[in-house]
């Protein structure tokens, strides 16, 4: 069988005809397999959803308990049969609960990796390399200019600034699912033991992370009710990037605007957003990690989705690996 008979793009998302299921569909479908809880991959309204326990819990937190007709939890590494097609979820190292999905049928294995990263992250299970015939990779940072420094280096910059400006607060923009908790954990790993103040939009998901045994230390709400401006002098405050342009941000004393994102590699982006301290911390692979991972899977074919598809396709071709862009629509890398 040809690989495209086993999985191919449809307007709803990536579809498996023999298994009759979609992976990360962007429109409501009968049966959805979901790689992780970011809103561009995990949408409400499917009749049935198969995902890891953590992804199902995160979807319930975000959309309410009735986000799907029925749900089934997939255990990492457990092979399941769907209409004669074997399906196995493997850790993707992107955010808590994130998984790659290996689809096997008639001696053909395709791995849909969803979003993934290779840097160690104490808030989720590490990516594992799954040998396959076809590897479907994202390309969010699929240009050689993207090289992510070690995350502890970036957190070191933040802590240095906190020590240097004890009268100012540090506002760290970080996506609500994954990045925010990773920044908290990195601060703890670097020895920062003061309370971390968080925007209300992070409260439920951060509490969920803690409930699964990921210790993020003491988290306090960053609300006016909880104190005056002076109380936030020297504080680290984490919130979703969108909150930083509204009134919420103005309650803090002389804030240092920080943003934790792979896009902070581009200085112009940081300037445009008014970011004083850019922190290059990404939940996606950089260029070297993308190309290394493609090699390690041993795939003879690579399909490239959301991001800088053309550059990675070209790189594959130069390596003698057949490659093509998938042109899936509707993925906006919520957690970059
Ligand atoms: Zn994601």
C-alpha cells in the first residue's frame, strides 16, 4: 500500500481511511486521535476522542467535561487496533501528555509527531525516537537561523535581572499550557524558592500539573486584591502573552517585560512586542533538532506540516529523503 492510502490530508485534518479516524482534526469528526492539549490540535465537539489521560484531562479543564461524546485514554507504548489499523501513542516531549501517534497497517508505519521537542523538560515525558517509514514533522522553527540555547541559560538571564533590579517586578509572558509551567519548573531547578505570582488564566492548568506530581513550588495569584504595587517589587509574575497589553500589567511596579518563546531569537519580534528581556525558550525543536530527529527515525519519506515547510523539504531532498509539505491548515502553534 502507498503511504498516502494510510494517511492523507482532508479539510478536517489528517485522515486514515482504513482506520476511519482523524489525527488532530480542526473540525468536529466521528473519531479523533489527539496528540496534545494545545487549542489548535485539541478542539471540542468530536463524537469520540482517543488521547493520553493528561490530554483528556487538559481538554476537560479547558472546554468542560462534555468536550466530546466519548473519550478513551491511550497509555504510552500500548498498541491498540482501530478497524484493523494498529495505533500506538509515544511521548513527544512537547507539553504534559503530549504524544506522537504511530499508525501501522500492512507493514507500513507512519509516525505523526504532532508538536515535539528534544530539549529536556522536567514537566513532561521525553520524546522517544520511533523508527518509521514515513515521519510527519512540524516545522515551526524550520529554518537554520533558529537555534535554541539551553533553557537553563535563559532562566539564568531572568534570575540575573531579578537580582539586579530588586525594586522592579519581572513579568514573564508564557503560553498557558506547557510553557508557563516549564518556566516555573526551570526557576525551581535554578534554586528560586520565592513564591511565583501567576495570572488567573494559568491557575487551573498549573494546579493540574501539580496534581500529577510535578512540583512547581508556591504559586500565588497575581491579583490586585492580593496586594498593592509594593508587594510585587522584586517578584516574578507569569501570565499569558495576551495579558501583557491590558490593564492587568499596569498594576506592577516598573515591570521588566520578558517573553519566553522560540520567536525571541528574532530581535525585531522582541522589539515589536516591547519585550525588554527576551527569553529563547521553546517547546518546539530548533533546526538542528528537527534535522537530527528526521535522520534518527530512519524514515525514507518525510511529510512536513505547519511552519517553514519549504526549507525543511529542501533539506530532506538534499539528503536523499523524499519529502513534501502537507499544507494542513488551522494550526497556529499556540505553544511556541
Ligand atoms: Zn503544541
